[in-house]
C-alpha cells in the first residue's frame, strides 16, 4: 500500500512510520521536514500535498495542535487554534483526500484520551478531540468505493512525558500506540475510534 503519514517526524508519527514501513510504501509528511511538507491548517497546502503525491491507499494523520489551559486563561485565539488546526485540519484531509484515495483506501485521524476523560485545563483539547470522533463516526457513513475512516485515541505517550520532564511510568510507549494505527490501516473496520489501550 502507498500510505501518507502526516506528522511523520513526531513522537507518534515516527513510531507509525516504523510499524508500517517494512510492508508498505510510506510517504513521510510533516510541516518542516519529510518527503513532502504540509500545513494542515491551510486548505491550499493540503490541496497541493494531494496534487503532488497523487493517488494513494491510506492517509494516517498524527499531527494537530490545540491549546491546553484553564477557562480563565484560554483566549478566543487559543480556541480557534484547535478548531482550525487539529479539528478542521484533519477534517479537510478527509474532505480533499477523498478525490485522490484509491478504492478501499482509508483515512486514520488522531483524537486523544481527553475526549472521554477530561481534566481541568483540557476544555479546548477535549472539545476538539470529541469533535474529531463525532466527525469520524458520521462521515464514515458517507464514504463510498469501500473507503474507510477511523480515528485513533492515544493516551499519554511515554516519550512525550519524558520530554516534558514528567514522571512517565503511566505513559504508553509510542511503539505500542502505533499498533492501533496499523490496525486501522490494515483492518476492515470503519467509523471506529480505536482506543490504544486495547492494543499491545
Ligand atoms: N504525545 C501524546 O502523549 C499524545 C496523547 C494524546 C493525543 N496526542 C495527539 O497525537 C498527535 C501527535 O502527537 P505527537 O506527540 O506525536 O506530536 P509531536 O511529537 O509534536 O509531532 C507533531 C508532528 O506533526 C507535524 N506538524 C506540526 N504542525 C503541523 C501542521 N500544521 N501541519 C502538518 N504537520 C504538522 C510535526 O512536523 P514538524 O516536526 O515538521 O514540525 C510533527 O511531525 C497530536 O494530535 C496530539 O494531540 C498525543
């Protein structure tokens, strides 16, 4: 399969590339490095990516930012960041990518544990992650030509916690998180939110 991995240089994306690369042609995409570059917050940039890459069998998106912060601290701009980047960035990958994906291809987006298990400060991230999951469940119903659409919901990744100087004993190694992405791409389910805790 020809698989486009967006966010390929990131903590999760690197592990996804590692798990998919032995058996597939992986096109590595990120905002600053990689085989191709994209800014998922820009429709024009997404359109150019698909034009440049051409047809493909799967897109995995392990990119997208939203701001963590309290209700008192988050500004309009902070909320808008999550909406335009992590939410609509991934929604637009599906909307525009549908014209380029091969029959029986797939899209795998990324939400996160905060959609179901919020904590103080996660209002923007929880809102965005839950919206991604709602989009996936509904839009999957309208996919044609056997095209599938899922999201993976990661928990805190061990390497991320280490990089942030947090205790990482409760974190999940990125290689284990990647198993859920592999299942989404290689399996036959659609409209599903894959909880990484069910893998590995
Ligand atoms: N890590 C965790 O603990 C965790 C937990 C739950 C959910 N998640 C979610 O998983 C996703 C990936 O997280 P991560 O920790 O792997 O992130 P990361 O290490 O910060 O990597 C982000 C990746 O996305 C790329 N990127 C950044 N902005 C972009 C843009 N505007 N357009 C296209 N690509 C862009 C980066 O490219 P460059 O390197 O070129 O900038 C990089 O490859 C995020 O949506 C995050 O919310 C992560």
